[in-house]
């Protein structure tokens, strides 16, 4: 990415980020249209096919992405989007959160939640391990009791819940 010198810090320029975002949303719109085409975008005997409405949503996404791309290319947005240190702070939260989301389908929601809370509290919050463990186990236990037992809303479970007979 391009770098700009503003106030002593460096990082990606606003223009680069806007172009990148427009290209990513354009790609997303193309994926939506392709997926819609695969399942049918026409009108069947019983009404619209499964891809009918997503197809048009994909067209809207592509149209808006193209507008944003043209705007980003025309403007002289040479200002700094964020400094690299600021982006690093965002990644310190984004990467563990992404790993958490990726683990939930395989391990259920409870074990990854315990790990995420303990990691965030000790690593980012600088809390001691006893408090982090108490909160790390307490929050998922609270949600288990509240959502699964009281409101009967099932949450994703994994192998640990199966071993404990909670699935």
C-alpha cells in the first residue's frame, strides 16, 4: 500500500483504502451474481427462483462499488487513512476475533468463548489470570443458563459439551 507522511506517522493513504474497498465490494457483488445465476435468476411457474432477488442485490452492490471506485480514482484523497500503529491495534482485536468465529462451527460456542475472553483480558486488558479465568468461564456459563436453559435457545456445541452431556 502507499504511504503518506502526515504529522510524523506513516500508513496507507485514504485513496488506496477507498480503491481497495471498492474493488472488494465489487468482487463480492460479482460472487453474489454468480451464485444467483447458478441457482436460477428467472421466474418459475411458482414464482421467482432462488437467485432472483440476490441477483438484483448483487447488481446494486456492483453499481455502488463502481460509483465508489470512480469517485476514489477522481478525487485527490492523499490524506492518511490511519497510521500503521493504529492498524496494528485493530489487528490485535480482529485476528483473535476471526479465529474465534472460525472455531465456533467446530468447537461450539462455549470453549472458544472462554479462550477468547481469557486471551483478551490477560493480553489486551492486562488483568490477572484468576480474574480472567473467572470471567472467561462465568460469561459463557451465564449465557448457557440464560439462553439455553431459560429461553430454550440452542447455541452451537462442540466435542467438550458432548463429553459433558450438554449437547
